[in-house]
C-alpha cells in the first residue's frame, strides 16, 4: 500500500527558500519532515534520518531559474499593461518571490491567480521528482 502524500505541505516545502530549513519526504508515511538548524530535537531527528536513510528523501531547494521562468510566463498572461510593466521590476530584487507578491498585493485577483499558477507549476515538478525517485503516487 502506498502512503497518502501531503501534497499541500510538499508544495509549501518545495518553495521554502530559507537556507536554514530542510525538508525530507518520509516515503513510508507520506509526511514531510522539517529540519531546522535551531530545533531542540535536531539531534533526534538527524539520528532518525541517518538510521533510516532509505526511508527519507531530501527535498531539493527551490530553483531560482525556474522561479524566474514561472514569473516571466505568468507576466505574459497578465492583461493589465500597467501592472505587467510594474511586475517586471521584481526581477531586479534579490528577493524575487517576495517582491513579485508585494507588487501583486494590491491586485487580489492577480495575486490569487499567481499563487494558483505557481502551485500548479510546482505540483508538476514534484510529480516529476517523485517519479524520478521511484515514489509511487
């Protein structure tokens, strides 16, 4: 029997850019384990990951090139020319994702549309990653 994957948490973890946050997919349970340098139970969790290394699969950190491509693709779908021009300013920021969301924050419909667009793209990448790692879904 294959485990039920927590896809919402996988999508969240896949997009977490923090260098201090690491995530592992528990392939037996389908859950995602969060590992942060400052956690008090870090040693216990690290020991479990090392002891059962075949059971846990490391989630890769977000790919900035993919994020840039996703934002560029999304901007092409925008119909408000003024907002479209302003949105490209996000590419100048070292915090691309946060900047883009900030630009869209005054346009709730576009922000919601972006989040759905991005989640769908990430979901596709996760499915490819799972397949490449022989995880049945």
